[in-house]
């Protein structure tokens, strides 16, 4: 089996300039974990998942610091901290989404899709056209992969 055999072809999408609340409403009302972010041409720009939105409820732990001769030396990346603050303060989909998400193509074997979900902790994977890596043609969620097990059991 391949991605095209189990993917949902009529994909629910959001746009980057939408408010976070609208994306949350779409995720909850459709009982889905993630939704692709597309531009006005339907090209994939990112993905926003429940975990990205739950991140906003996280408390940021301040990085450990070292003081030396009245100087303060951070012991972790200030870029990582800045990224966390931006994500927590996000008000639009663009600010909270994952840019450049991992994608698969229609002919990707289901075993590869399952491996990505397990190894990378992905719950939703966009399927893009082989010729145009930004053209969204479908989406695969955990339930889509699980359904293949039921079909195999019935055989």
C-alpha cells in the first residue's frame, strides 16, 4: 500500500493570516489533530497541530546562567528561548505553525509513513505532488494508518 491509497483527498486547510482561535475551532469541530496551512494558490506553507497550540499554555523556563566578574553568561541558546516566547505569544496561525513540514508523496509506502509517525512523533503528514513539492494533494493522519490494520485483519 502507498500513501495515495489511504490519504484523505479533500483536505481541510487554514491560511497563515488566520487567528489562532479559528484554527483551534477547525481542529476541534472536525476532530483532527493537524491541519495544513496553505496560501491563496493552495500551496503548502506549513502545518499547525494541536501540540503547537497546546504549546501556548506552556510555561517558559528561563535558561540557566553563569555569573562571572559581574557579567551574565547564558548557558543555552537565546534563539531557542526567543522562538519559544514567539510561539507562546502567537496570535496568528503563521506565528504558531511549523514551517517547512515533513511531507510524503503519493507513492510513498505506508511503512515509511508509519515510520515517520513513530520516529518523529508526527500525527498528521501532508501529501504533496511529486512534481511540485508545495502542491498539497492529500493528508494522512494516525487513524488512516490504523485503518490499514483493520483491512488486513479482515482478509
